[in-house]
C-alpha cells in the first residue's frame, strides 16, 4: 500500500525525522523511508563505498534494491548535533547488525545526515555514509574499554 | 604569522567560503583553512578512510599533519547545491592531483560540505569525504567518454 507523505504528522524535530529514517531502514519500509526525504530535486545520498545518488528516483531505487535482500538493522549511536533555525547537521556512528553464515556480526558506518525544516516540518536532504575505521568500531561496542 | 578570522571580509555566500576552503588546501595554508570553519564546538570532519574528527583542535591537527607533507591540490567539480536561509549543503566531486614516482596521478573523492550563515557570514560546519567509485572517477575526467 502506498503511503503518502501527509499520512504521518509533520516531524517536529530533526531527532524525530532521524528516528523515522532509521526505523524505516530497520523495517525495510520503502514508503516510510522515502517520506523522510525532502522533495528538493538535489537531495543526495551516498551509501558506503557507492556512487553519489542525486534525486528521489535514484535514492529510492538504491533502497529498494537493499530492502529486496533484507531490512537494514542500523541504529545511530554517538550522535553529534549542530542546528540552525531551519537546518540540522547530525554526525552519527551507525551500528549495523547483520547475520552471516558465521552468525551475527556488527559493522560500523560513519554518517552525516542533514535535515532541513520546511512547510511540512523537518526532512532529510543529505545522507553521506562511509565505513567507520577499526578504532571507531571498537569504540562503538558497548563492552569496549574506553580508549580516549 | 597567525591570521585572525576577522582579517578577511565575511564571506557573502556559501560558494565564496567553499572557494576559500579549497584555496587553503591548495596553498597548504593552515590559518586560512581554519578561518573557513565555524566556531561551533561540534564541527565535524571526516577525511577519506579516516576516523570522524569533532572540534577545531582535532581538525586543525589533521590538516597540519597533511600540510607537513604537501599542500592538497583538490578542486571541486560537479557541485550540487541545496540551500535554506542560513544553511547550504554542497555535494562535490573533488579532483585531487598528486605527483608520485610514476608521475602525476588523479584521484577522486566525494565530499559533502555543509555551511552555516552566522553573524560573521558563511562558515563550514561539516566536511565528510570518502573515496569516489571508479565510475565517478571515470566520469570526472574531462576527456572521458560519456558513460550515462
């Protein structure tokens, strides 16, 4: 069933739209995921190690391809926030849990998420993700010793 | 010689502050480079394949380490812009020229640069860079055939 962007109340904060973004990934819900994005034609998405995608059609196709395999169990950690009147920049460490033939594994991704506030509330305009380093992956584990 | 942030006129556009950012890299000028950044304590910088850096001290140290080897001949290409009243999100393909023992080489980096407008004009608040894919590198070369 198609879900329109108007079906949910406008998000009142960047944190709220960010929560919807990761919930949509965890649920593999393409309509919910696309409702997070701004209608601006220059929205940008870079998945780890992948080419830059510009515009809703390319971004939708990339998430549809991912969700056709499985939902993405990515959870934001260590969020750093920077906000103006109508823009919020969040730097997050995504903790991604995947199940492989060797059992459950954790991977870490560093992402920059930029949200803009418009007439319909907050919306995502840019998502740039790249693999985290081994040090960040170690720091990101709850049971890891405090390295710095 | 230390150069204060007030030594240059406030940048009147995100394009102007972006031009200063890349000029500072090309000139290996650490004071000019740090003057581009906002004073916000949560400014973020991610160099390709490197850990997330938060705050001016960590960012300064990373660029000083790079400039101690050489200036960075990085030039922004294929810029996609998205702007609100006080925030600008630029997605750029950085063309980096390096000279190796095999002669001059080109590398490509995808970067998301976020600028915020404050009392002192536009300033950089986030720079997230990751290696471009082979396809983007090919597309980025002026003499390359049009692949799509």
